[in-house]
C-alpha cells in the first residue's frame, strides 16, 4: 500500500540564521493511523553524520520548525523520513536521500541589514515578540532610553511589514505608540529605525501575529507571571481500507516564567498507542533558570556530540549546568532509547530434507514469527559530558555514552530449552521422536528470520573548542572510541568459554572482565576484539594482542568567519568498526578532507559558495580495493532587498567514485563485459618451475560520476488585488556508471507553488504542481509521479469563522523489469561455470498505476477568546488498490488561556 503515497515538499530558497524556519511536507492520502514515526535528518555543510528531530503532524501537514543555531554553517542538508506502521519507510528525496539530500543556503537575513544604532536601550511593551494578538488588541508600544547628546540629528521611524507608519503613530523623544486600523491576519514584522541625513540605522525589530481570538497570547504590557497554554481534545472517526478505526487524542502545552525561572509542560495522548510500536504518546517537562540550568524530563531529544547522540528521542531525562560564567559545563542523560516489544511467535514447523523423491535423510526444526511479530529489547541509555572552559574561547570536554539492551525485558527463544522451560506452548505439533531429538540437541531449533540479539555499546571521547579574534576564527576537534557487543546473553567471557573457543584466558583476566561488565560486557561477540587469533602449522591456536584502530573516529575543522567570507576546512577519519547505537546515521569507513568557502557580495545580497571534498574508504586496509570519492560543488544565490525582483538560488554538484579496478572478463565478448556477473582476469605464474596460466577473480570495479543540478526561484508580485508569492524548484540528478551496464540513475523533479493573499477579500489561496521522473538501474525501475493541488481559507464573522479546503490529485506510474543471469550468448540456459555469466534485462515488464484523489474540508469557529471548535473531514480515493474509499471525520475542541 505504501507505493501509493507521494511526498510533496517545496524547499525554501534560503534559511535564516537564528530565526524559526518552517519546513512543510504533504503526503496526500496519509492519515495519523498510517504511520508511527516521522523524522527530519539534517546536517551542516556536508558533515559526516546527520542530526535529527521529530516532525509534527498537524492539520494534515507534516511540519518541522527548524532554527539554525550554528553560527559558522553556510548551508543545510536535510531529508525527510516517514515510517509507516507496516515498517516500510518513505523518503524525500526518494533516491538515496542520505547521499542526495535537499541542500539550502543559510543566510543571516533575507531582509535588508542596516547598521545597529549604538547608545539606545529600549523596552518592547506591546506586542510581545512572538505573541499572537487579536486584531482588536493590536497596540504597538515601545519605550526608549538614551542621551540626546549621544545621537547625531535624526528621527525615529516606525515600520510595519516594511511600510513607514511614523506619520500615523504617536511619537515623542522616549516613547512611540501606534494602533493600526486593520491589520490582516497572519505574521507581521515591526521595525524601529533611526534615520539621519546620510544613514538609516536599525534600533530593533520583532515579529508577532494577528490571530483569531481563541489563538491569542496577548497579556498586556510587561512580563506576565500568568502561565499560557492550550488544551486540545480530538475525536476522530476514520474508515481505512474498509475498517472502522476510531481514535481519540489529547494535546496540551503550558509555559510561563517567573523572573529568571522558566517552565513548560507538554503532553500528547492517543488511543492509537500500541504495544507493538514504539511510543506514540508524548509528554515532557522543561525547567530552566537563567542561562545556567536546564532540566528536561519525559520524552526528550538530547544532543551530546555528533558521534554519540544528536537529537534521538529518549524517554528519560536530560539536564545541564553552566557554572562559573560558562567555564564549567555539565550534562547528564539517562533513559530508554527503545522500549520492549514482545516477540509474537507463530508455530514450530518441521521440514523434511529428502534425497530423490521419498528418501528422508534429515529434518529441520523452525520456529516462525507472526506477521510483524519480531520484537525488540528495552534499550537503556546513559551518558554525560563535562566541558572545562568557555567554548567561545577555550573549552576541553570529555563525554561518554552507554547503550545496553535488557536481556530480561522480553521472552526470546534461542534454543529448544527456552521453549520447554517457558509457558508458551508452541511445540504441540511435534511427535515424540522430534521432541527427543530437540531435547538431546536444543541448538537444532532455528528461528526463521533469526532470533534477536541483545547488544551493548560504549562510546567515549574528548573534544576541544578554540575561538580567536572575537570567535571569528574557530578550531574544533573531537576524537572518540567505541566498543560494540553484538550478543551479551552469556555475559563476560569466562575461562571455561575461552577454552571451548580454543584460546587461553587466565582467571585474572576473566575477573577483570567481570569487574568491567558494568561499563561494557566483553566476550567473543565483540565486533572487534583486541587480539588476533591464529593457527600455526601444528594446529595450535594462539592470540596476539593489538590495538583495533577500526573502532576509532575523529573529526577536526578550522573555520574563518568574517562579514564577507566564510571558509571551513574539515578532516575526518571514521573506522569501519565504529558504532553508536544512539546515532545510526554516521557514515563509517571513510577518511578525507572537505573545503568550503562562501563569499558575500552586495551587502549580503549575493552569495557564491565553492566546495571540494576528497574521501577514501578502506581506512583500515582490510578490503581488496579502495574507493576514492571526489566532490566539487558550487552555488550562487541572489536575495535582493526589492521584492519586485526574484530571489534565486542555483547549485551544481559533481561527484566521481573510482576504485581503480578495471572491468574485464576474457570469457565474454566485448559488448557483454560490462554486464558480466564476475570480474576475472588471467595471469601467468611460475608454479613448481613452470609457467602456469591461472584465472583470478578480482574485486568488483567501481567507476561512476554524478551530476546534480538544483535551482529555486521565488517572486513576489501584485495581481488581481492580491499579494502573490510564486516559488519554483527544479532538480536533476544523473549518475553514469562507466563499468557496469545497469548502474545508471536519472531523476528529475519539478515543483511550482503559488500563494495569494487578497487585499479586498478575507481569502488566501494556494496552488501547486509537482512532478518527478526517476529511472534507476538503467531501465530496471521507471517511476513517474505527477501531483496537483489547490487550497484556500476564507474568514467570516469578524474572523470568528474560518473555512478551509484542499484538493490534491496525484498519479504514480511504475514499470519494473527483473535482471536475469545468462551464460553463453548463444545459450538460453546456465552452465556450471559462473565466470562466463552475464546480466540481461527481462523482457517482461511489470506496470502499476496508482491514482490518489484527496478532498479535505474544515472549519474553525471561535466562541470567544478562550474556546474554539474545529471540524475537519477528509476523503481519499485510491485507484488500483481494490479497496473502498478512506474517509476521516474529526472534531477538535481547543481551549486557550
């Protein structure tokens, strides 16, 4: 069913630093009953791993409120991941998203930056920054504090959304106020400037929103000690694939402050919570005092370091202290990374192994899972960091993270005795001889799909941060070591088990491993052991100790950040054995450097970015070949102040990958060599004094190049008494494989959106078109997606009643061909020699067409400042699925205070 869904997204032309940016993703036909988890993965300037944050689903839209807090980054790369209840995952972009993410430039501001006016203090009285205010309550007021003699002659100017309203405002030397006649609903920007004969200076600017009464957060002048919050209760009736599935949810958020003390509480409860999924319910509390103490509990999203945990959800606590003027920084994390999900076994089956027609020579005993019955252990995580010094100047940090599965959290069958000793009756269909066989040899019982192995992981590291020249020059470095145990069932390695494995461990070493087990359980299931086991010519086994460098990782970067130039040099080394169970996005087995330089021109209106990256894998020298990846990229962006001019961003990325291995196979004609199953060559060697021609199987060659072009344009214009914002995005990715006949990829996507806000009507509309065409595997898969949507909202009864609707139509066409193996060009069957086999595309083409029609309609009525009722309805029709229409009707009560 997942193939019917298409993710629609309009990438922004740029992201503003230290501002809240909204990224929206729409999936026509999806409902809250279809998915279990949604994440946005992001990284700055092509980092080696992604950070992540959860994405909210509100009113049919997946939205991520994202704030760029990295002061040195010049670009952001991100991709969107949607996990369905079935376990299937959808991505945007859909083609290798971690390698080909969406890339957006980061700018200080899309608006004109004016020099700051020195010597003037101010207090914003109303509206409070970020608040929502009803139209009747909009009062703009600001108090000023300064010495007149310190300012050159000039006058203060008050602007709303860039329009000068000074002549309409009440102004004095130290106080400015203004009551607008009729501000339209939505976000607005207030700017206070000081204009002299030669120069305009910025005093301050802030944002607020004109909202319906039930959404208002205005509470008068000055800071308020009264908590603000909102409570939502929702009842939803839905029919999905003919099944009635009613759902009830409750959502609440409360926040406030008392002096330097701040607090917030949030919660989300749903009847869709299931023991077969990771938690759907959410709750949390955040307490803070000034800038030196922060405490989070509940469902938290801690960031410890890039190599350990970076935004992964934890059910527990995350607290930090910043003492001695930020010279001593402490952080502690504790909680549950994954909760336990019990295995659901189906039955124990016996398969007979036969020779010929009737000769039974053996039996296989298999335990099977029910559909979706594979569970997970409870995984606990604990970690912390101590940083000494202020990171703006000098800071040395040490951090550690431990993640361990609880082996007792679920019932997990490893052998037949686990079944016999449990209350689970799964062997009732076995005859007595079969039971006797399994009792004598419990290990003969296999679990189809494999049983779950409990794991243990420890990551420890140190980091260094240096800042010079007012933090414009920065050096940051991090080095870590990890240990991963893939099966901790039997505990630490003992003397007896070591003897069974064929090598010696004395009792002193075994006692040491037992003492260290609180930190990390060390046994034969470690992904990398600190010794090599070898066998001599007499058959004796011995172990040689060595330091496994493959479990190390490090990253160092030097950056120069000046007003007109931002340069960054980065070097990374990540071993193939490095693992963090709390961050699975880290790219392993890679080493190399990255250089990026962004230059600003025309007062930060024009940006030119250049980048170069050179990476190698096989950093431990354990592979037969090393792949070198070189990437060049450039981006040009123009963000003019005058909105009558378009804002444009265009980028090109060129990447090559080559491991230096030639494609050859002397058994095939030249036109089939690139389709060969195996890469082989002949070599003459002297054996027993004679030259002998031998055939060698060589590593698989790799040589391809990728060209990725991305452009985006936004334009604002007035037409039909409306302010219109049109955005256009185009992306083309082409990978050409020079050594394999079926390695080419071609993907092209286009999106267009038009947002219109009418001045003479209380109406806002949106229209959009999206297309995507992807051909993968040189014709193995061909996917074409077309989508069109339109939506609008209309305000009535002095904005107390808001009507909205949306219509979306998408069509997905797929064609796939299997890849088959043949041997001799003149033969239709395989022979016994796989070396002359080659691939061909099947003549049979499998085609599928899915058309999705989604109609949404809703209304919101605000009874008064505190109470509102929201109604939503959704009808989804999917052709090609042989199922009834899906429909959802939802009623939501909102209480704001």
